């Protein structure tokens, strides 16, 4: 998470807005994604209206192109996450007609409407929006997020890599090594870096996370702790004062 935030900081000028996601929620999302395999999951996210972004953090990651009022919930830390649906890359976006009536009537009370932000997973595929994702995003008031995971054993989902777009990886260990090009082979795949092992036994080789607006513009994600401070905050702060 520290290296992810470092990347968010280095590339801050590429974004017009930012969104702060608590690390404990992020860990939960990764675990839910693995538990749902081979399905994708759709997760509804709500802001915590009591917790705006910490102003110093907001200022540090702010770009010269920063724009206020771009999306609903802008400026507030994400507060909760609920799994809403699971399915393949098309069906996951299509919610049952009456889902708001039954599924969340108790936990969401009178606010049992649509969530502000949405996240869905890409099992063994990069976190880059598909056409179906772009369509689904048109109804989102906040931002859409994609969590891409590369894991093994692959089961019925071999790693699919034939996608163009900017990749945002979590974990310095997972950055591709700039060594000489190797032919894709069974043996090369055995040498993938391992970020961690899930309780399900899956080895996680790569985690990617992005957020975007329905107009296609990227939103910079910052992973924060319980105090709303980014992981690696001390280093980030000293970097800017040098
Ligand atoms: Zn997708």
C-alpha cells in the first residue's frame, strides 16, 4: 500500500480528483474477490459523511488540474462496502430488479438507494475497464473502481493480459522486472512473485486497483489508515519538503 501511494503521488498530475480508501476495506475487498472465484463480484461503496479527506493529505496529492464537484461523495473517505452481486463480466453489472427492497432494507435503512461508488473485480485480468464496464459506469453517481487480481492456481481463469491501458499495481514486489524478455513458458510462470497467500490457498501474484469517472477520466486512489493518513505518509511528506 505504501508503494501504491508512492505511485499515486508521483503520477498525481495525471488526475483531476482523488479518492481515499481505508486499507482495512481494501484488504476485505481482496479477500471477498478470492472467495467468490471464479465469479466477479460487484461491491457497493458508501462514503463516511463524518470523515472528509484529511486536508494535508488532500493538498499533497492535489494536481494543478484539480476540479471540485466532479462526482458525488468527492472529498469524503470511503466508509463501508457491501457485496451486491456476483457473476461473469456481463451479468455482474445487472442487479436484480428488487435488490434494494430486500437485500439492504435493514443495514441501509432509509438510505436503501443506490450506492455512491461501485467496485467490481477482474479475476486474473488487469484492472482496466471493458466496454461493458464503461456502459455500467454511466449510472454511477460517484466513481467506479476495478480490483484486478493475478493468482494461482488459476483454475478455469488463466491470466488474461491482452488489454491496453494504464496499470496501477499494489506492491513494489509485483512490478515487472526489467530483465531480458523471456518466452512465455510453463517455467516462467512458476517464477511469478508472490505478494501473499490467501486463506483459500491462492498465491497472489499481482493486485491492481484503479478508479474512474463515467467520462473515462481516471481518479487517483490513495490508501489510508484509520486516521485518514496515507500508508507511507512520513516519507511522502519529507519528499515534498526536500
Ligand atoms: Zn470489468
